[in-house]
């Protein structure tokens, strides 16, 4: 059974990891259209992170960022994968993989959510839609 704060912390950490992951691959992007898409996705995650932080603080909680190990492992994975294949297609594939993992977790969290705050549910649904839209936006770059 998942309550408001637990779901908001998940949303916040997921948005922060999205920002982190996109920043890790951004340096490798050569295509202007791909860079624009990644910048848009990063801005959307920033908006979700800000909203989840505001809702958490309104409920008397501090937003928790992903741990250092999660951030480091994300960066190392990005560097390793783009060293082997720095193509825009590979970067798009990595972004899709990250979002697909997020979609699965977001759906599970939404199904487990037992709270009744429409703002919390709405933000979780916005995160899910963002992840789904990100996948579609990356497909042309494969």
C-alpha cells in the first residue's frame, strides 16, 4: 500500500535520475535535433522534480535525491556505452531503455498507490506520460 509521500519521493528520485541520465549523454550528441529533444526532456523532468519537491515540502517532508551510488553508476554506464558506440542511434537507444524501465516502475507505483490526493496521482501520471512520450520522441533517432 503506497501513500502520498512515498509516491512523491519515487517521482522526485525518478525525475532527478532522468535529468542525471540525460546530462550524462548530452556531451556525446552530435545531431542538433537529438540535442533539442534531450533538452526538452530534461526540462520536463526538471518541472516534475520541482513540482514533486513542492508537494513534499507542503506535506512536511524534504525531497530525497537519488543516492551517490545511483548517480555514479548511471554516469559510468553512460560513459562505457557511449565509448563503445557514441552514435546518436546508441544514445537514443539508451534514453529509450531508461524510460522503459521508468514506465514499468511508474505503472507499478501507480497501481500500488492507495492515497487519495489528486495532485499526487496527477503528477505520477504526468511522469508516466513523460516517459512514454520520451520513448516515442527517441524512436526516429534509432
